[in-house]
């Protein structure tokens, strides 16, 4: 175990991946920042990593972008080896799963720390935290976390106003898309099996949520915030739902999108990047899984914040995500909505408090 550091450390944190992969290292990153209070942090990552961690902490002063599949990847690796070797890093935390990344540190004198004995029974975020704990000697209990800035909150609010979405209503977000939807045929079919809930199911859920809310006299607003490339998908679901859903397709802005996720009282989503982002913002969720276990790849958040549903627990698990019925998802949503009904008088205050806890200055 290291003694409590008094000097200013320079630390490199390494993780490349999609949005969800990057969110999963935030507990470890928080633990590093808390222990090494004077440390300057550099991040070696991809474009998604910079997008996710861009305003995570002011002590993150440098991003090195690396795409190992780019045309000039060999040249970039050569340059990175030199840069990393010249930087006076005291520690390198490599949370990247590919062993080839270790070659990038061959010229560095830093202590290199990697995840060990990663098992599927534990969440990847937990494994990263354990790597930090082996260095600090402290068992940190951090969850995934992200912040939103005030300008992005204003942008999100303006979109809500433009689409006549009442912020005092219980806002339910549906996220029917996933990153593998546009990939080549084999991968898209596999992703569809694991992450594609049928369009008819999304629409039926929206209608059922509306009916339940009316019976309980709860004001809700159901929205989908999608990319332009998913417009056709969203429009089909809206039509099938008898226009129960408000479809939002604003210009893509990750910071604004975080603010919109943060404004939701409940999000229903398959195992996707937005699931992790919403979890990191404190948004309540019902998350749908098939094949992959939420124990390993689910959002690393308090248990009371979300309800996972697994296809393997349904009658026809071989159908993948389609095995999860609308009735099961509706039942999982009801406790979150019912809780809002019990506290209906304080709902606007609760929404404001949630935003204030997560907002940072622009």
C-alpha cells in the first residue's frame, strides 16, 4: 500500500471504447482524483472517451486520442510511445482490455496498473475500482457519475418548451435504438437479438403507460430523443403508439443530450450507451437485457435506481430481447410512477433538486 501522497502526481488513465465503456471507468477515475488530491490527470482514449469525460474534472488536462484501427495507427503508436515516455507519469492505470495497449508504455518509468482476474460475475466498473484500491489501499464505494452544464440544461429546456413538454409532468423516456442497428448484417442480426425490442412492443408499452397514468390520475409525458439516422424507426413507433409519444430529433449535441436524460424521471432502454449515461446522471431506469448479464455489463449504480429485466427469465428466452413482454416492462415501471404519485405535490421541487445536484458551470 502506498503512503498518502504529498507530491503532485501526473497520472495517465487508459481506456478506449464506446460511450458506455467510458462511463464505466468513472468510479475508478473518481477514486483516483479523491486519493491523489494534487494529481494532474491525462486520458488516453478515443473520440467517444473525450466526449464523455470532457468536463468530468478540471484536473483532467490532456486527452490523447487513439484509434488502433486507423490507417496511420502504426505511426500514432510510435508517437504515443515517445510522448508517454517523455511525460513524467508516476502511475498509469490501464483499464483497456486489449493487452496490446501495454506496448505503448514501454518507454515509461511509471508504475503500471491493470485489471486482474476479470470475471463475468462482477461489473467491469467494479474491477476498475479494485485496480485503484490495490494502489491506494482504500476500498472506494463510488458509482458511475457524470455532470451536466447550465448551458446544456437551457438548451434541453428550450427543446421541451418548443415541443410543449411540461417539465412538471412525470417524464418517461423510451430509447428503442442501439449502436449495432446500422452495422453489417451478421452483427446487426446479433445485436437485434440482444438489444432490439420489437417496435410493436415499444408502441404497446407507450399506450399501456398512458392508460395506467390516466387511471392513477398522474400526468406523464412520454418522449423519445433520437438521432436523425433513427428518425424512421422513431416515426414508425410513434404511429403504432397512436401518437402517444413525442419524438425529439434535435441536432446532436452530447452535452444537451445528457441534460435531457437528466430531465427524465424514468428511462426504458435496452443495454446501450444511453443506459450507462442516464445511470451516471441519477435517472431511474428499467433496463432490458438478453444474453449479457446486468451483473457484468449493467449500469454500476445503486440497486434502487433501476430494475433490470432479463430475457433469460422469460418463457421464450431463445427469442432474445423480444421475449420480454410489455406486461413485464409495464409492471417494472409502475413502482417508479407510483412513487411519483405519492409525492406529486413536491414533484417540481424534486426535479429541480436533481438537476442542481448534477449541474456544473459552463
